[in-house]
C-alpha cells in the first residue's frame, strides 16, 4: 500500500522528526535548494538538506498557508519568521507510485530571506558534514 505522502510529510513537519525522512524519501530523491545552484541528488544528500531545513525553518512561527495537490505532486506555500525577517516560500514535492518523495524543490522570498537562509543552511550543513567525519 502506498504511503500517504502529504500526510506523512505534515506529520514530520509537525513533530520536526527528520529521522522519519528515511521512510519517506526514494533512493533517487533530488533536492533543489533556493541557495545552491546544483541539484542535490540521492537520498542521503536530500535527507541532509531537509534535516538542516527542519532546524532552520521549523520554529513556532512556521505554518503552511496553502496547499495545491495532484495525484503525485503538490505545492505547499509556507510562511515563517527567522531573526525578525518574514519569509514566504513554497515546497514543491513530487513522489513515485509508492508515495516516496523523488523531487523536493524549495523557493523563497524576499532577497534578504534568501541571504539569511543561505547563511543559516550553510552553518547547519557544515555542522552535519563534520558529524559524519
């Protein structure tokens, strides 16, 4: 039976449980960052970026404000505030027939939010890479 991808994603966001990404991501998952030009290909890299995003984005102000969903894809608009900067963005998610996420793209605005996220995500990813070594 396929995973209910959106319900599973919302549970992970609500509980901030990055460990749950293992069951939700396909092996060939690709992550598209708003601050890194090159797509990050593979489950391990996608999980690393999403786990860092959980720590950066998901604070008490984070909320999804709109959801547009199809049979195997969705666009989730979100709003949050970080360091006094209001951030608006979208998560664009695609999944396979088993419900595993194959493509995850994040787009954010305004420019000062992009710059802030770049700084915070770089710090989180650097810390994650040091832990793996």
